[in-house]
């Protein structure tokens, strides 16, 4: 669980950096990665 939250936070930080730099494609890919980790964390908590 700690690994998932750590990866989630890193992906969120990367997404913010991409947004600030104006790199739209990389930003959208990071958002998809964030969404993936959110789903994994949610499924871990539910079970």
C-alpha cells in the first residue's frame, strides 16, 4: 500500500511539472497514470 501511495504522489508531482512546462501530451499520460494508481489504491482498500 505504501508503494502505491508513493507512486501516486510521484505521478501527481510529475503531472504538475508537465503542466507548468506546457507539455500537454506528457501531462495527459501522467493523468492516466494517476487514475490507474487511484483505482489500484481503491481496490486495495475495498478488499
